[in-house]
């Protein structure tokens, strides 16, 4: 299947329904902002006729089967029959499970954990796969499970996604690849906070206009967080996987962050080229009154610029987002319309719709080729000895201290001494690396994870700096026995 063969409106604008059982759907609200997507929550058959109407108007419905506290239970005959009814009127985009990293989606009293393979990961992945295969037999597109985009250690979306895809690779490789090749897509929930900005004309890529100066019709918008210039300038090397001391559990809070992770992992594990991604809830939350600046590195936003920023977001989706990102359904209808329409509705009604041109990219590359072992950035596996040796110093330690105290080690082994872990990003995959981390005990786990997650092929060599004299002794002992690592 090719990326351009998926059937949808090609209009990235979308809105999420207010609740279940609200039928008939107030479709005029979706038309007022020129929607191309509508996210439905179906607890039964109540929205089947609405979906037929939406499709006739050029609005593509996404149907999430509302399961309540379903946990990891499998699809049953009740949900099978409901799906058949939606498919009979032309619905293709479906979702089954929702945000399983939150306890509210599980039976009362159960606290889910991504490390619980037997009770959480295994049943979710096995049952999702069976449901996905059924969805494909209906001519539908099964949505991979959306996660609450948290960086809390227990609920971290990056950890959960890795647990999901590692399981499918290790247990259901061929079945999962077949699903990816035949219509699967990834559902994400990008609540992007204030992780966006518009450049000041002539001010460079890091400059940001004030809220009252932002204009949707003009260029210079950035929605690529955490890869945008402000993020990279303030925390070099930050990625959705983490990669810095400030992001030990990844940083999924961006418009395309989790979609990028899904595509990169699937390319690495399953040989894909591009899997469609739709943000099936999220956006810039439409607060009424006040000013919001959740991340102080970025400008605040308010009602003054919310409309322009939201309109610019959808234009960015159409013109600048990766070809696999198909749009976003804003959370949610009542927040945008009650007690009255927020400014974003008016701005979207005034501004033209920018449709997305999707290139004819084969989902699986050249047919069903095997998994590609090359990750998106180096270093690669070690063959014998590492080609490069990095010594990464924790905050509070500096290169001057190292060279004054451990000069004999440097003279013997010539490592690259740095305080910036992201320097390793610039290595080609054809070369390998060892990373010695010198850190106080309190930061060692954080730095080790920051190194192991983005650089799984690197050899890690931790040295706890409980006492600086002891650190010097460790390095000098290594020189005495001509051994680079402990």
C-alpha cells in the first residue's frame, strides 16, 4: 500500500466530538471551521447515520470504539457488529484501545505499568493485533494505540511505545508487518502546550513574535518541537527519545513527536518507509481568558493569538509537516463552542483550507522487504573496539578539571571530553562509540538513560564521582594497566 492510497479528505483540520450519544451531531459546527476530519466516540450505533452524512460532505470520520474501563480485554461480537455497521456506510478509520498508560482506562484499582509485560503489554498487543486484522478485512484502517503524551517515569509515552513495538517485533513480527503494510496508522494525542512560535521578521530562527503580533497568513511558524531552533538552542540534542539530562524519559509533548517516534521505530524494526499519523485529539487548548506559558523557553499564548496559531498549525500540517502526518482533531467540540465560539472558529472560517498533497511513498519500501537494521542516527554496533570514545562530564564538572587531574589518561587514550551528550548525534552509523559517564550518584541514572535510549549500540562505562580524588585514582589506575575502561 502507498501513502497516497489512504482515503481521506486531504484537509488536515479536524474537531473531536463533545461526548458520546450526542446525536444527531451538530455538523454545522464542523462546517463552520471547514473541517476535513471528525473524531467520533461510539459507544453503540448512534453515530452511524452521522458518519454517512459527514462522508457526503467531504469530512472524514475517525471512529473510536468507546469501551470505558476496558483494560486489555479483546474485541467481542458486540464491537464486531458495530464496526460492520460503520464500515457499511463507508467509515475506514477506526480506533480500539485508548491511552492505556493511564489508570482511568483500566478496571478500578489497576495501575498500569509499561514494565508489566504479562498483564499489560502482552494482552494489549496480542488483542490489538487480532482487532487490527479484523479491521483490515472490513476494508478499514486500524489505528495503533494512542498514548497520553506524558514524560512521567511510570506513564512515559516513549517508554510505553518502545514496550509496545519491542513486543511486536519479538513476538508478532510477520503479523504486525502485514498489518502495517495493509492500512495501519498511528493515532497520537499531541497536546502541544505552548511549544510553537512565529519568528520575528529578520530576527533569526530563535526569535519569537509576541502574541499580539502573530499572523496566521504569514510565514515563520514552528511546530516541529522538540526539534525546533528554540528547543535545540536551549537544550542541544533534545529529541522525542530524550537525549539530554533534562529529558530522561523522553519529550513527547510536540505536534509530531510521537508520530515521528512511531515512524522511526517502525522503519528500524519492520522495514517501513512511512505510516500515516493523525492526532486524534489535542492541539493548543482553547483557554478562555488569561495567559499561558507552560514552558518558559517559549512565548505565552492567550485568546489574543490562539486563533491565528491554530490556523497556522493546520497550514503547517498541510505544507511543512512530514508526508505521513495527516492532521489533527482538536479537543474538543464543546470547548470550542460553549458558551460561544472561540476566536479560532472565526479565524478558521475566514482563512482558506490548505489541502495536503501526499506523495506516492510505498509504506513498506520495495515490497515487503525485511527490517532495516540502521537506526535514524549513530553510532552503530561495536566490532571489536569502539571507533570513538567519549567522556561525558555531568553538570558541575568541566573539561578543565579533567585535563588538570587526569592528563595521563588523556595522553594515553585521547578520548573526546565533553559536557554535551548530543555531540554523539553527529557520528555516522558506520562507526561505533563507547561513552564513559562521570557523574555524582544522584545524576548517574538520569545520564545513563539519556545515553542508552538514543544510542543503544554504544558501550556505557559509568564512573560515579562520589569523591573527585577517587575519580582521579580510577583513571590513573586504568593508565597503569593500559586499560581504557573499567
